[in-house]
């Protein structure tokens, strides 16, 4: 792979971000749309909460707010690398995370995104996504004081903390649910409940199961409530009722509380499910986008430096709306379509699917930025590409990564009519765990994918362990609390011995694959950040090229930029397209040890 930024005068800058409507007006208009006659009282209560949060916001955070407001395009900078991990799997505790900040800084990390770390229900908590208390840290990981210290340490290093907030549901053991089960009608109204089996059947007719194998259906009967409670995910995760204005206020106050503890961004988990409407899939409803826009407007008043990330693994059309429809919404969204397409292209050695999805992803609004990633803690969902690929393509890719190709992935469940998703660490999916796969080709595949996500517009994300080619955790099947949830396959423990060896290795022979990948990650991060000083900006847009194994894309703003990525298992010769045939500067130059195969060779 090679990327070229030509030495010419900068072009016209991309359209600047602007928020012409005052956030207070956006908030009022949006809440009136959502809650009608109830909006007046809600606005008064929201105003009190915002005033209190603004008054209590620490001076250091206010200074950061002012800095970011003065540079509204800061979220569009290249190289704002995010590192995501489970605290216990990465470093044991929050104190352990603090101890590893030098390691993360050496990787060029700008944002830490720990997966759920707020107090979860005892026992099975869906990996922390069943929250019992939003204002306490899970005791085994630390406490709120330690979280604040982590946030402070990160700010001192020019880094930020991006925290998971599970906004669609709470644990059955959350205080609101406990009160609801005790008969309090105020808190019963915090949740969606249905009184009859017939009523449940009416809703279920148009719903799509998230976990059809391990948690079929979207309702769970609760004896205390003498009713069925909405449980989109697992029976112990109760969906909140955002048609109730009290729920909106409660969740807003959670965001404000954590923002004033030093959290600089929130991943809004399960955002598509916030609003329920009969006769629909109850995903991506117009009111869902309005709720996000209201959160954004409220934060613009009290904590404008805080970013919002939409966790919406849906069709690209539905994801784009999370950036905002009637006002600004999330600042970031997962570029799920491009990520999934990259894996499909790798299997086929044909980049047609990437070109199609990349073109569609360029429709993002100016104020939005993509979070570009190769893997994460969730499964790889092929069905998200249904609008761009045939059912045969989806089925072929699903089978390929279930052992049919070079990978050591494993199939995961799917809703009726879909194809199975895929579980597995990136290193396993590219073939590094298989004795019958050429390790140099597997290594090239892994680096190729990460090179592409660093060259795209948006923020690159590294999933814990990918930087040292960490493989699958096959031992999860021996753990009674994890064995029934296949996604634990790609949630291994960090191997610090491997990381230490890779950090100190002078050659690939000394550090092996881990050293090669670690060096490549550092180089890619430095190159992505260099794009800012070179004046490269704008959206990634596909460039027509032959042969089909080579992905080419440019960036629409600033200096001309070209990325070429070879998805073949051999070297390929390609002519640079018109306009890119002049001498240029290689920006994302990889360590020669990582370019031993056609997969990541500079073209």
C-alpha cells in the first residue's frame, strides 16, 4: 500500500462546520417535538440541570471546551487514534490502565475508549452492558476517584477519555428497575411494559431478534411487574422508555455527571433502539435521532468540548442520520459498512464492494466524522451490507470466515433471513493462527487493513491486542460465565510479555509478527497525523482503477492525496490515475519488514 500527498499548493478547504442555531433553541425545539405539552416542564428541569452542571464544571474542562469551540473542525483531524479495550482484560484495573499510559502514548494513541466500566449487575452482565449504577465504577475495576485521575492524566498528555454509556437499557438490578418491581408507578413508567401475551405478539411481529439463539424474542415476563418488560438484548437488560420525559432527563444528567468527572466523549451504546413504534422494527425511528440531537444541544450548552459517538451497526443510510437530521447529532459514528466491506474484499481479492460502500460513506455531513476500524469487541455483521451486496455474496463471505478460507473465525448467530455473523480477532481472521496459511501473507493482510483505516477520513481505531497480532481466546469456552456468548472468542487477555518483546525488538526476527505489526501501527499513526500539516483533508472518495484487486481513493479537500491498497496475494502493477501522475510524497510509508507480500506492498 502507498499513499501520496503531492507537493502542490493547498486546494480549497472543506466546508467549515457551523452551528448557526443557538443550542438552547435547538434543545427547546427538539424537546417540544418529542414531548409536546410535557416539554415546558421538562425544559425548566433541563435548564436547572444544565445551570448546575455549568457552574460545577472544573476550570480545566472549561478551558478545553473553549479551545475546541474555537476550532470547530478539530474532530475532522486525521490521526486521532482511538484504542478500545476491556479494562480487566487489558490491565486488570483502572490503576493498571494508568500504569500503561506510556505504552499507549508510544503507539500514538489520542483517545482511550474502555468498554463498559460502570457498575454492572452481578454475574452475567453482557460484558458490562447491563448497568446497575451509572454513577459508580465497577468495584473490581476501581472507583470514581480513580476514573477521574485517569481522565486527568490523559488530559495532561493531550489525550482524551471516551466512555461507554449504555443509554438504551439498564440492568434489572438498577435502582429504577428495583423500584418498578416494588410497585412504584413512577419508575414502572421508566420502562416499556406490556400487560398481555397478545400485546407482546403484536409487537413481535415486526421486530428483529438481536440474539435469536441465546435470547430469542424482545420481551421477558417479570413476576414482580405481572407484565412483560421489553428486553431487546438479554432478559436482564430492560429497555428504557424515552417517550417518558423523565427518562430523557435522567440520562442527560448521567452524561453531565460523567462529563464533569473528566470524560471527554461518550459512546452511545445501542442508540438505534431508543424509540418504539408499533408496526416497525423499532430501530432508527425519527424520534431516536431527535433524542441524540437534544443530547448534543444540551452538551453544547454545558460541556461543548465533549464528543458523541453513535454505536449504530445498521444500514449506512440509517447510520448517516445519527450525524443529525434537523440539527447536529453525533460527532462520530462507526464506519461499519466500510469495515465489513474491507473483509469481504480481502476474501475475494476484489475491491468492488469497498468502492461502492466508500462512495456511499462520503455522503456524511461536514460536522460528522467516521470512526474507522478493523475489529472491535462485537461480531462482524455481514447483513449490514445487504444494500450493497447480494445474498450470495454475504453467504460466501460468512462461510469464508467460518473456516472456509484462510481465517480462524467462527460463525455467530443471525436473525431469520440473514447470514451468520463472524467472531474472531483480526489476527485470527487473516490467518495468523493457522499452520496451513503463509504467515507473511497473513501478516500483510492485517497491516493492509489497518493501513487503509489510517488513510481514510476520520479517526482510526485500534482494538486491544491487534497491535501485537493477538489471537483468539479459545479458553473462553471453559468459563461458565462466558462459554455461552461466542463473542468472548475475540476478547482475550492482553499479553504484556509479547508487547514488551515487540517494543524492544530491533528486528522482526527478534520480535516476530508482534514487532512487525507494532512498528507498522506506530508508523501509520505518525503518517495519519502528518496529513494534517500537509493540508490533506476532506472525504475519502474511490478512484476507478484496474485491476480489481487494487483499492484506490483520494481525499476531497486540500492537497491532492491518493491511497493505493493491494488486496491481492501477489504484487500488482497499476498505473496511477490522471491527476496523480506527478511526483509526490509518500506519507504512510511502512517498515520494509511489513511489505514482504503483495498485500501491503507500496504500489
